[in-house]
C-alpha cells in the first residue's frame, strides 16, 4: 500500500510549532519601502544647479533655491513612504501627524515653478508647471494615510504610553544591530535577527492590546536595555580578541532571551483569549436572563 510522504516541511504537516522551534533568520524581514522611484526624485535638483551657474546672480540664486526645495521635497517623500509602510504594517496605528507625501508634492510643485520662472518670468506658466508637477507627484506616489486604523475603543492615553515604550524598544533593537556589525560575525548577526523577530512579536502584541503593557513593560524596557548593553560589550570584545567563550556565552544569552520573550508573548495571547471567553460567557448569561434562547456551543 502506498504511504503518503510527510514531514516537518511538508505543506500538509500537522506538527505543532512550539516556542522552542527556531525561527527562520529572516522571518518577517522588513524590506526598505523606499524604492527607485522615490530615489530618482533627487535627480532633478542636480541639473538645476549646473544650468544656473552661467545665468548671473539672480539666475544662480533662483536655481539654488529651486534645487534646495526639490531636495527637501525628495527627503520628505522618503520619510512619508517609510511612515506609510509602518502604518500598514501595524494593525493598530494612528495616521501620520505630518502629511509628508502631500507636503513633498507641494514642494516639488514649488521647486519646478521657481525653475520655470527662472527661464520664463511671469506668473501663469510657473503656476501651471507647479500645479501639473504636484498633481503628477500625487498620482505617482499617492496620499498619506488620512485616518487612524484599529483605534475604535482604544484608550488614546494608554496608546500614547505604548507608543513611547515601543519607540524605546525599537531604538534598543536598532542599537543592537548597529553594534553587531562591528563583530563581523555573520552567523551571530543572523541569530540576533531571530531574537529581534521574537521581540517584535511581543511589541506587536502590546501594540494591538495596550492593556498588555504592564505585563510586558519589563521585557520591552529593562530586558532589552540589558540585551543592548550586552550586545555592545560582546561586539567590542569579539572584534578585538575573537574570544570563542564570549561568543558562546552571548549565543546562550540570545537563546534564553528569545525563549523568555516567546513565552511572554504566548502568555499574553492566552490571557487575551481567556478575557474574551469571560466576556462571551457574561453576555450569554445576560441574554438568557432576558429570555433569549441560545444554542449550545458544540465547539467547547
């Protein structure tokens, strides 16, 4: 009789993945959202400067101002794309406080209008060129997110506290990545990436339910701060001495931290499920007292 092949990596495998299962090195890797189109927006400022060199003082000043405005618009565009990517990555997020992409479109229009005025003094032509540029910019890159996402029923004060803790945690993770580059140890960089993925799972869990902040604050603050300091010390020592014992000790530290963060994330998810079950049971009791007949739950 034929036997169906199965295994850990088979698509129909039903084996459970536990918190001890190692995460892929680039699980949930984040690609830089700024693409080639956004980087090309820096190019128009370059010929603007060179073309204005032989136009006299006024022409040179207008060319430099135009190039500066266009460059500022390109910088705002890059930051706006990054903010939009972070907005879409999260299930609960506020709209960007500063509409960077819209401002970038406006600055691009102003920059082109100034350049048009340099070659064709007047108001009609520069305004038309500026409006056309701003419109094409918005058509190419779109608008900023204009509304909050998943904020219904969320305490804004608590959400602000979570945002501050999350920003601090992300700063610690970035500092760890920067320090690890000095060690020049690719396998250890991959292992650090695995831990950071697990840590970001906890961060996302807290972002989606700010009530979990109290239970996770020590992990996102004290423990990540200690992990950052340990990473900096390891990178400095290993870069100088290539000490294998220091490498082994740091590797064990990452394993312990990853297991602790994964267990904390799992506990928060279980607690959230328990809270949901309690609320469901309370609502069922109230409905029954009101005389509403409820079909028995066959799944429980």
